[in-house]
């Protein structure tokens, strides 16, 4: 989402103001500021209108991209400063001085300016959805309303760090097998296009019928060499078609349902979703966010539309007076132990604590499962590559051995 720098005049008191704001386009930004009673006098998208802006944007994309950990660090620093009795505006100024990412620095500078002009902190954060999502803003708003902003900011930092840690574990676990698969595909492709045709050319005058597997290898090699462009087109078309299908309403529902039922990985995806659900809901409820609002926010972090539908249906039941546990249990998607612990938490008045326990338990299971999968996938990839390379070598060597016996 583009970031704009603007200058304007506030209609209520005629005061000159300036700031930085995220918006989908200039028209959207002008409409938003008009609703706030601001008459724009100058407007410019950051990164445009300057010499060498393309290089600057490229460097930002590579080296200055704002990560979740940057936001978590800024949030933790803000919590520490406000907890020490420093005013909110001074705390924001101190945090801004510590930040070395230009986009985040600009966003927080605008937040400070808006707070200084009387806007609530949650509304000021809401002006920058690129960095501060609905969950973040709702928690900050709950902290402001309850007078526990310092505690909420600390809890927010812990939540962002925990979610980022979980994401990093999953990414790291899949990185090595993905790299091995890519390199293996490249090596086999080079062998089929370059190496195999040169070696198998000696069989042209063999004068004896070749084994079926050697014939198959030669045919595959010839097809790959002659129609490599067709293979690329088919692969690209398949990927594009799959992505379009997955973005459709029916497609995404079927795909996410398959993901949850897939062997080995399905249970892992379910564990990750339950951990996110429990951690997010616990954090929101502990921060004073109303249950229905918390459920609405939580459905957005699951990353699976099948489970999101369960949460939407559960929210409707809760609105009609039911507990949280009952509709989740009725859906059949959540493990019995999870719904049981939620039910116990509701009865005992310790729902946040019980959800935290569920999250910690599933985090531990995710760790164990990822470690097991990683230790299994690495040798499995090596074995697969070895079998393929060995099969190619055998298909080439066996006719050579037969040729040697024939000559003798």
C-alpha cells in the first residue's frame, strides 16, 4: 500500500498540519482527510518525484523492509517507556529515534503528531494498516479504555514475537527440503538435456535391442531437449491455473479442507492453526477486548477458510447466548481436549489462562513435529535424488556392459 506525505490546513482552527498516511490511492487519501476536516495543500507519494527514487525503492525492498520483529521491538520499547512514567508523546519520540527503518519511522512520526493533536493512540495506529493491523489497534484501544496501555503493549510485543517465532520455525523446516528439491530438479534437468544425449549417442550403432528402461530414458531425454519450452509453458500454466482456482470461493474451500486432511502435514497445519487461535484469543481477552470482537479478529489469523467458517458460526452462536466451547465442539474441527479446556476455562472464569495453556501445549507439539519432519525429510530427499541419479546411471551402464560382453 502506498505511503503519502501530505500538508494541509485543519478547518476547525485553521492550523497547518502535516503527516504521513497509508492509502490505496490519492483519491482515497483525500476523502479520508476530508472526513477528518483537513484541507490538503500538498500531497506526494513517498519515493516519487526524486532523482534516483527507483534505486532508493529497490534498496528499501531489499534491506529496509519492515519486519514483524521491527514492530515487536518498537512496541516493547514503547511499553517500557510508558511503564516508566514517561508521557506517551515523549515515549513515541524516543522510540522514533531508535528506529532505522524509514517507513516505520515515518509512520510512527505521524502517530506521534496525531496523538499530540488529540487523537487516540489506537486511531493514530489505525491510519497505518500496513504496519498495525486490526488486532493491534483493537488491543491498543482496549488498553486505552481500561487504563492498562502499558501492560497491553507489553503483551502485544510478546504476541508478535511468539507468532513470528512460530512462522520462522515452519519456514526454516521447509527451506532445506525445498532447496534440495529445486537443486535436484535442476541437476536432473541438465543431465537429461546435456549429458544423457551425448552418452547415449554411442548406442546408435549398437546393433542390439536396448533394455526398455534405456529406451525410456532416451525418449524422455529427447523430449526434454526438443520440447523444453513446452514443459516450461505447461508448468507455468499449471501453477497459474492452480493459483486462480485456489483464489475462487469453491477452490480455496476445497484446498484448505484438503490441507487439513493431508497425511503428515494436515495434523501439523491443524496444530499451528489451534496455537494461533488460542494465543490470539487469549491475548485479546486478557487485554479487555470484547469476546465477539476478539472472535472476529481471531478468525483472520488462522490462515484457513474452513476454520474461519467455524469461528464465524461460533460467533453467531455466542451472540445468541451460547458458550465458546459448544459451537467449536459441534463443528468437529477442533480436538476434544481443546474444547474441553475452553469449557473448563469458561466455567472457572480463567478462560484466558486456559487458552494460554492450550497455545503453549500446541506450540510444544508443533516444535516436536517440525523437528521430526525435518529429520525425516532431509534423508528422504537424499534417497530420492540418489534413486533417480542411480536409475539414470543404471540405464546408461547396463547397455555398455552388454556391449562389452558382446564384443568379447
